[in-house]
C-alpha cells in the first residue's frame, strides 16, 4: 500500500518541453510529501532501472552501474522532524520572504536548465496501469482546488523515487540532495544531478504566505475537526510526522482560517434571516452556555434558535470583562443577540427561555409585546429536584414512587391547556387530589375531574395512594401550590421547549470543551463552526437498514437513559453532511492565493 501511495504522486514530464534558456523545473503532479501531501496526477511505477541505458550518454550509463551498488544516503534529508520554534512575527516575516512560487505554471513547463540540453527527448517514465491519462487530467488541478487524495509517504520509500533526475534521467548523487529546513509539513529539496541539472523540488504546491498548501490545509483541518493543537502535536510526535509548529498554526489560523469561517457563517445567517423576514410570527428559543460551571465563568455564549426550522439564528459571545460580573453575562448576551435579530426586520412573536430572573424582567419591561414562554423541561427539572429532596426525608418515602407520574402530569397539563393559563393551573393542581385516589372535586372554573377513564377495583388496590394529611401528601401540596411555580405556569401555555437547543449545547463541546481555556477569537469562531455543524445536520432523516431481513426498515439503537434510569430505543439518523467544510477548504485556498479575503 505504501508503494502504491508513493507511486500515485509522481509524474515527470517528458523532455520534449526542454528549453535551454531556463533553469526552472515544472513537475506536473510532483506532490510527494513526508507527511500530508497533495494528490495530483498520473502515477509512476518506480523500479531500480527507471530508464533505458541505451538512450543515455556514456556517462549516464556508467552512473547506472555505480548507482545500483551504492546505498543511498541523504545528507540532511528527513533528519529534522522538530517543530518550528519561531515566534509569530518571525514566522510571518519568513513567509513573506519566501512567498514566491517555486513551481512554474503549466504554461512555463518548457523552461528548464541549460544543462539539460543534452537529455534524450524520448526519455519517458512508464505509467502506472492503475491510472489512465484521463485520470491524470481529472486529478490535475490548480493550487486553489482541494487535493483529491493525500497520502502518508515514508522516507525510505521516498528515497527510491529520488535517485534519478526528473529532467534528464541522470543519476542524482546523494551528496547533492539538500533539504531546506523549517518548511512545516512540506519537504523542500535542492537537487543536482550528474548532468548538473539544478532545481528545487517541493512535496506540496506552493501557496503565497504559507510555504506549501499542506501547511494551510493542516491548520484548517485541525480547527474544523475540533482537535486541540497540543493533541495534534502529540499525534505527530508519536508518528515522527513532520508538521507545523504552534506559532505557524496560530498565524495561519488568524490570517486565513478565521476569515473563511466568518464568511461561511455570514452567508448561512443571511439566508436564515431572509427566510425569517417572510414569516409574521417567528418563535425563538434562547439559552446561555458558560465555558465553566459555577460563578467563575469567563465567557458566556447566548444562542437563539428558530423553533420552526430548528436552526441557530444568531449567537453572542460575552466576556466577563464586558460586564460587572459573571452573573450579568447571560443578560447581555440575550439583549445583544435579540437586538441583532430585530435589526434584520424579523418579526418575533414568542421567545422561550429558562427562568432566568434578569431575562424575565427584561422581557416584562422592555419587550411586553412579545410572549415570553418558559421551557417546560426547565420547570419540570426544578419540580423534580424538589420532589426528590422531599422523598428522601423520613415519613415521605411514599412520595418517591409518584415523582415520575407527577412530572408527566406537568407536561400533559402544559400540552393540553389550549393556551389558557387558568386551565393549566387547574389541571396541574388536580394532581394533589388524584394522588389520594380522589378523581373529582368542586370549586374549579374549568377542570372538575380527572381526564382518565374510571379505575377498576384491581387498579385502585395496586396503587400506592397517599393518605390525605400525611407528611408525604403535605410535602406534595407544598411543592404543587408554590406561589412562584404557579406564577411561572402562566409562561407554559404554548409549551415551547428548548430541547433542540440543549442538544446543540451538547454538540458544542466538540469544538469548545469546557475543560480547555480559549481566547475570545477562538470562542467566537468555534461557536460559528458549532452553529454551522448544527444547521447543516439538524434535520437529518432516520437511517434505514441496507441489507438483511430488515432491509428498508428504520434503524434504532438501544441506549441507557440517565434521566429515566432505563434502556430505551432511540432512532439512528443518517450520516452527517460535512460538504460545507469542503466549500470552506476551497475558499481557504482561493483566498490564500489572492492574499486576503473580502
């Protein structure tokens, strides 16, 4: 496999394009690299005798005999695999000084060294049977397109390909191979053959300001994949893989990758805003996510999600330095994100959030025209915590068996209240009667009896009913009739939950884990990557079996539910679509070739 990988990346043009007036080499498709390489054109099978001795001069023929008995030893080639330790400013200066294209374009392929004038015009390397000429033409691309394939090439296999001159086929003396250091993942060699053909060979296409396309693609791939660079460095060190330094990574990330991410997110957001403008009653759900638990967070990211499309509309990253303390970050993120959405002429009718007191006041004072809903999951979570705490007390053990039923009753009350807050409260309070085996009662305006069918005697005997006036029942009544809870029920009439937003925050950890500290720029652009990932994959269809007896049937997986303490069947979605990352890669190479991004 390694031999095939090596062969798939070398194509040497025929000397028919030799121009005695130039000393520059064009190697169409020569993209072999010690680490990450650019897949290009037609492959070449390499053997100890790459040329016919009869087509060479006497000097070349004698060199073949000498070369077959001499073990190739490189001077300095592939020895230095350490990372560059220069500062960002030094690396940037070196990039500008070495930004010239060391490869000629196809139009200049005829320009070669004057010493190559004696080469045979019929010297042609044999093509690999695995790739045809049409494949060669389809894989040959400019530096602004994404490499079709990339291979890992070992040093010993690379030596076998560089024992002959790519121009004239003459032997290359091992002492005349010199490696140019500090090129990151790129291998750059200055080569001189027995016929004095001198040229520079690079394992990657040159890209202005990056010292090789692979360096830029490595930087983008690490960030797009949510990999911390220190882990990537350890990976390269374990593999002895030549790679870029951290300073180079930081420089390329700031100069090229961040603008591409922002451009892609701006395009995504503009399309969403255009869609929302055409709707008259937009319903949003919002929630804040801090980078660490407790009251010591440095960043808070507040996100708004459209409940109809389930896509992230906008978010704001707030630093603790922008507010008085960490408790004020969520309110500022809420206000800034809502203002940005309204500035795009989006008509917002309803906003669903958690029960954050500052946001409740903000909506009541400054946005009274909008309906403010609470996420039922957050309300149910608070009730569940109180019930569990009471159920652990002495004399209230019987309450523990009713906790799940009480929470389900709260969800049912919110879903069936038909927008009537009074009906919602009456349905919720009815649980204190049902739990004592009392299923009808007077005094309410709308709801006078339980909605379930009459219970038979066997069912009534099997239930662990609470005794009215017992400690367990009094604890339940205290929780159900809590004034703040009854007041908050008025914000559950539309039952707008933020479950998708909670799932998004879980996926958010892929790009910005809480246990790792990041700068503000990384927090901002990492949030953009998370939002793009979510928006392109939130509405995936359920996967189906492709073979076997259940072919065509929807797929499920059995997983443990921490909430319900049981195994449950969950649907399996189709694979995620990351085609937008390929577009960002193309945009990245294009922008790097232009020097900047508009």
